């Protein structure tokens, strides 16, 4: 499966105009959510370290329709997009980031440890790479519960250098577990370029060493992601075991809100902004003759939705410290 | 087991003569039988039956729910977390407690947070079986007693059964619990037959064992070194000193009230463990007693490994760990009035 190349929009059709527009709307919902989060963080309403996935939305958008009720998704601290892709209500996410009683975890998780099992979202993880073996366990459970579950675990390029990810990939491969490993390669392992931290930056090629399929895809196009991750889900559902998909993307913002980003190369962000999901999808719609009002409407509707959701969360009571020691034990 | 005498004591229960290791095996067998959601896995546990033979025969009798894994502690523990989130009840083995350190993240950052962060929407009913302690010739990375590391982690239950009966009862209780439980065994205890009652009711977590009643001093101890505490108490009885020995098969939950009641009666406290003294869990026991305002007649005594690495040579180890005579001498000193 490893062609050495990268699956792009040239091999995917991009779907119908309706699908493209739906994708754009979802990208904008995630984008508007996170831009509102940044505003709340800079205003001091939200506190602590918050990691945004602005620019990387197409991967979660492309994956969203592939995840069935019985499946399980495991993300990283850069996981707001994935929580939304799993269907968690934005007001519950804002509430969590704002320390409200109405937050999806009542303030116990925060930005970096969101968990929503009712939505198949088994959590972000603040430890780089730690979700991968946990996802393997979710897949393992499916072997015994008859669910046919596929576990998707997403992590960044930096996590590819974590021992836990290596162990998880070998474990899943050795036991033939239905796991889809998704590496969101935004080229930055936090503040350090991935190509300086590996001998071979073609990370998907490691899959071969585990005896599983691996490929690099365009992670800025939901249609490509849907097709290629769909293939990985199909392999997993058919008993073919795990797959590694390296989705190439760019983080258009810092590692965390407040990151001065002095490490960026000249022109890097300008180049990335020309290829980011909003541009990819907008151009495709324009080429298909869709009007600017419709395209702009996706952004406008998303921003209105997120303003309302944020206001709802801000109006909610703070998490109650009287309950802080509940749920430590049965 | 087939040659051991079996006498029925009441319907559904039997007393068998088993080693500690066989008692663990019997508990695993019972749990695999009565809880279909259980899985049993780890390094060499299935087809080889475990490096100490503790899990022998379980693969044969329970099939693919019992399986061997790569030598990958993060994958073993992490997959247990994920499988438990999704409704399984994994029992995993970490062959030596020292090996847990390469995957501490999965225990401390992952396992212990599942219930709390999800506000009980998720549980992680994982049992981690491991074994620890010093034994002749074991190297520095196969000799440590690390229970205090885990006792610093809210959300995680910790047990260190000493007898074969408790090895059975504690493990059955642990597997039935929806809390994650670390059960620390000790390979020096695996051999030697004891009577073990099987198939009794599932016991609640916690509790302590009064291994010897006494009036002059309370010794709080756990794990294999309990035997030395009892030898010391026996020796001291011959010298007119009456020592109460409390053995704690469960350290979390900690039976604080029972410990306090004993120390209130004796007025003297010694804690004894195989782990290092500094930061050892005995310090927590002392702090609980002090914090409760129990008036001690003498300053409390902490006995354990004297803050050292653990050497391999038996003669070197013997110079570190207090033996029964040294324990007796220090407790006797404790009972002298100023």
C-alpha cells in the first residue's frame, strides 16, 4: 500500500458539491469554535494551556462520517476538532474549557483531557502518544464483545517518536487488532521540526516494519481523508488489522495559545495558508459554480453558532468545588 | 492440586492445601469462570503459564481470553485501560514490579484518571498483578519494593497479600471491583502449602489481619516481611514483651481506624516494610497516628530498607534488611520506658 507518494485530490473526486459544502461548514464550525476559544483565553475567561488545531480540521472532518456507533476515538490534547467531529455539543466543550459545571466533564478534563464516551470520544490525552495503546485495548475489547468495533487513534508527528506508540503499533499488528492509527503530521513536534528529529521523515514508511499498511495522504482535503481513512476502516472491519495513515497538514497557529512561534521559517505560514482546508474547499466550490454568498454563509453560520454556544457556557455556573473529590473510586 | 486432600466444609466451599501461587491460580480460575468479561494477559502468562508457573493451565481451560503479549508494558497496561473502558475486565501481569516503571504513565496518568475525569461515565476495572521484593541473587532491578509509588496515586487501590488465603481472597475481590487494583505478590511466598478456603463470598476491599495480639507495642507491617515481625514478636514474648502484629493485606483502602485503636491500647508504634524507609508507606501510617492525636509513650519506630539500592549478593542484602533479631531488638528498645 505504501507507494512512497501521497494520495491527493487528484485521486479523489472531492465528492458532490453538497458534500464539499457540508465539509466546509464543518471545517468552519471547528475553526470558529477554536477562534472563539482563543478569544476567551486571551480575555482570561479560559485559563491554562490550550492547544489549537486551526488548519488541521480536514482530518477530523473527513474521519467523522466513518466512525460508527460501536467505534471508539482517542485523540490528543489538540483534540477539540475531534470532539466536535464525534458530535460533542460546542456549548459543552466551551463549558469545559471555561471550568463550568455544564462542561462535558464538569471541569475535570479541561481543554486537554476532554472525554465524552457517550459520543464515542474516549478522550483526549495530554501525554504525547499515550492514547495509542489505549485505543489498541478498545479494539481488543471488540474482539470479545461482538461489536465489530474499530478504534481510531490520532496523534501528531512528534508522537511517532514515543515508545508507547511503537508498542501500540506492534501490539495491534501482532494481535491483528482493528486500529486505525492516524498521524496528523503538521511538521512540528511542538516547537521542533520533525525532520530534525528523525532520519527518515516519511513517517508512514514505519508501518511496513510492523507488517501493516501505511500511506501518506493530503490531510487538508476532507474528501481524500474520507476515502483513504475509509479504506483503513474497511481493512479493520474486514479483519485485516491495523493501518497507519500519515495525514499531511499544517498548524496555522502556535503549539499553544501564546506561543511566539519564533521557530517558523520565513514564508512558511503564507504558503500553508494557500493550501489550508478553507481554501481547498472554497476553491472547489467556486470552481463548481457555487456562489460566494453560500461559501461565506458557512463561515457566518459557524461564527453565530459558536457565539451562542460560548455565551451559553459563560452564563453557566462554575464547577462546584463541593463535588471535587467525587468519582475517585466506585 | 489433584493429590491434595479436599474436605468440604459447607456447600460450595472447600479447603485445599495450596501454595500461594496455586491460590492465585485458583482465584484467577474462579474469576475467569464467573466473570465472562475477564481477560488475562501479559508476558509469558498463557502458553508458558507464567515465569513462576502461577497462571499454568489457564490458557488451556479458558482459551483466547488468556493470551501472551509482546514485552511491551505500555501496550499491556494501556490496552488494559482501553479494554476496561469498553466493558472488559482485564487482569494483566507485570512480571516484576520494577518493569512497571517503563509504563508508569499508563498507570498514573491514564488508569487512575479514567473514572475521575469522566465523572463515573467510564470505569477502569483493571487488575494489575505483579510481584516484588528481595530474594537471594536478584539484581538491583529485580529487588525493589515500590508500593509507596502507587499509594501516592488517588484512584488506584493497592493490595499486598501475605498469606495464600489472602492471595486468593484479595485477588477475587480485586477482580470483582470496578476500581483499578494493583495486587503486589512476592515470589518468595509462592511455594509452601497452606490451607486455603476457596469459593467463599467476594469480600469487600480493605481490612487488616491481627496476626498476633499484644499489649506493649503495635507493629504495623505488610508483605513477606510480616514473617520476620512475627518471629520477632515470638522472641520478645520470651523476654516478657507483648507485641501486637497488624498485617495489612490492603494498603489502599488503609484500615486507619483499626490501626489507631491498636496503637491507642499499646501506646507504642513500629512500622515495618521491605521498602525503603524514606517516603515509605510506613511514614504515612506514622503520620496518621500522629495526626489523630494518639499519645505515644515513645517516639515511633520506622523499620525497613535503610535508604539504599539493593545489591545482588545475599550477604550484602542481609546487611541491609532487618532480620527478626534486629527487629526484636529495636522493638524491645521501644518498649523501655525513658
